[in-house]
C-alpha cells in the first residue's frame, strides 16, 4: 500500500511538472488559435444562409462528440503514441470545442438577446454610471464640448461629442482614445497599483490589493458597458494579478492566449467584433514588437527615452492593427506617431484629474484652477488633432 502511494504521488508530481512546463511555455498558442478557428467555423456553419435551421443542433452534437473522442484518444494512448501525434489530437479536440461553443451559443440564443441582464454587478453599477455622467455634465467648463469629451474618455458615452471633434479624433488616428478601450482600464489599473503600493509586501497586503483591484476594475468594466476591449483588458488584469498572488510567472504569451480563449468561450460572437479584433492585435504588437523597438534606443537621456518608448508603442500597435483598420474602414492614419505622442499623455492625465474634479465639485470644494486646467487640456488636445488633420 505504501509502495502504491509512492508511485501514485510520483505520477501526480510528474503530471504537475509537465503541466507547469506547458503553462510556462509558448504551447498555449497551439490551443488558443485552434479554439478561435473552431469558433469561426461554427459561425460560418450555423449562420450561413444556405444551410437549414437545424445546423446548430447537428453541429453541436458532432463537435462535442468529436472533441470528447479526440481528448479521450489523446489520454488513453498517451503511453503508446508520439508527442507530436498527441499534440495533434489535442489541437483537433480544442478546435471542435470552439465549434461547440458557438453552436451551443447559437442554440441557446445569447446572440439574439445581446448582453441583457448582466446581474448584480450591472444593477449596482448603473446608478454609479448615471451619477458619474451627471457629475461630468455639471462641471462648469467654458465649452460644453469639453464636458462631452471628458464623459467619452471616462465612461465611453460619445452621444454628446460634437461631430467635428469625432472627425478630428478619427482622421488623426486617435479613435482608440475617444472610444473606451483597454487603454482606459490600464490607466485605472496603474493608478490603483500606485495607490495600493503603500500597503507593503505582506501576504495580507497582497490579498487586499488583489481584491481591491479586481473588484474595482470589474465594476468599472460593467459600468462602462463591457465592450470587448474592456473585457479583454479586465481578463489581462485578472490573470496577471492571480499569477502575482499565487507566485507564478506572468508570461505575456500565456496571458494573451488564455484571455483570448476565455473571452471567446464566454461570448463566442465577440470574435466578429472589430473592437475585439483590433484590441488583441494591438496587444500582439505590444507583446512581440514593442520590446524589440524599445531596446533599440541606445542613449540614456530619460526624456528622449520616454519619447522613443511612446513612439515605439505606437509603431508596434499600428503594425498589427493598421492592415485590419484599412480593410475594415478603408483608411489608415499617416501621422499616428505624432498623434499618440501628443494625445495619449494629455488624455491619460486628464482622466484621473477629471474624476477628482467631479468628486470635489460635488462637495463644493473644487478649486477654479483645476477646472481651468481641464479646460485648457481638452482644448489643447482638440486643437492639436485638428492641426494634424490638416497636414498633407
């Protein structure tokens, strides 16, 4: 009995070690991409007009049977087959799993009713969203366009943004700033991380930091409408903070692939969203290209280094998102580097300052100089983007 226990424990340890190696490596790409490919195949089969209405049911039955059979074959034949064969079987199983996710999604009808009823978090965040929007509208700024711009930056509500301002952001290549994206949640995450760093490095502090960051970012994500790019950013934060809390290594490839798989599994239809596609392509540029470009700068001048880093970030994102943006919208910004060097720093600082101003104004203690600074910043951003749009 003791010998059996030792053998059993040894096998468990070996399995855990192999799993850990797989998680820490780049093999996650081999599972995320087939899952997405299976989802796209399911969308084509279940949504194509030449097929009859019963296709989702037959697709679900075939895909779940194939996925289960291939997974069982890879496990049962693990000792007698090569690693390459087992990997192919697992990839095929993951492919059919993605197909099943969409077909079951289509059968249940989630794609028809959208995101209705997000639950307790949505109910709790709706009054907060209304309070925040009304607070921004009530700020006594010189031009109401400034209020509308801040509301769009903070909450994603572009309903009051003037058409000429939207055109300036679009034509200059700053649409990702005006539209609520992962960048906005990243700014909030950085602010929370800086504030909570005062707690120290104890285990209790780590738990408090984890709970505070996850609850705050989840609340903000739901409050602002749960756009695909925002949910992508939240999943990245959740995975990174979970890895930190559990003492695991945070590898960009694993975070990217796992978040992609989870988001497609929870809402398969999101894979057809331009926001979803552009968001993940931008992260590919940040993870794979940006580190290379960032390290090319040789001079140790801090100010110039920050300028180079910002330019490298813009180039990295544009290298991946530019072709798709051209395919979807028929245009691509020429001066995107200049746009991001000017607009991103200003709007990144404007968001937290505007939030502080809203709270202070609600308490009737907001200094006039803070409001004037917000006025100046919003007018500066708009004016700079308008000038960029006039460049040949």
